C-alpha cells in the first residue's frame, strides 16, 4: 500500500553541505580539483601547534623532574646525615654503657677478692687456735 500523503515534505533552511553540492552537481560539469596543498598546509599548521603545546608540556615536565631530583637528592643527603648522627649517638651510648659495665665488673671482682681475702684471713686466724687447743 502506498502512502496516502503525497505532499512533499517542506525542508527547513540549513547551511549547504557536501550533500547539497552533490545534489546540484551536473555530471557534465568538470570536477573542481581538491586543494591538496591547502590541506597539507593546514595539516602542518595544526601539527606545529600541537608540537608547540607538547614542547611547553615537556619543558614543564623537565623542570619539575629536575626540581624533584634536587628535592630527592637533598632529602637523601639529609637522611644520610641524620642516620649517621643517630648511629654515632647510639654507638656513644653503647660504648658508655660498656665502659660502665666493665667498671662495675672490675669493681665486683675487687669486692669478691676482698671478701675472699677476708674469709681466708678469718680462716687462718681461727685455724691456729684450734690446733693449739687440740
């Protein structure tokens, strides 16, 4: 069944595009040559603009990378100095404790020797008395 409405649809005005151009094209007319040089020029211009933006980003990235490198190096040096200082502090503390421990050890050895000498003297004093009485 055919459509009952045979009235042509009114088209709204819109900017001409390639399809309008194709509709008005007469096969007898010569085809306008495409401007390849203009296309290449526009392409190169667009690529140069993109390259310029990319260069700006790369320069910013390089600058930030250098800044980060300096920061990381500074932090590393600072941490090495701090860790070395902590090592020196801990070593000094341990050395002092070792010295104190050695002093206590020698003191206790002298105290024990003194008690042994005192016991030996008491034993020597009491031993001859028992022999004389026996």
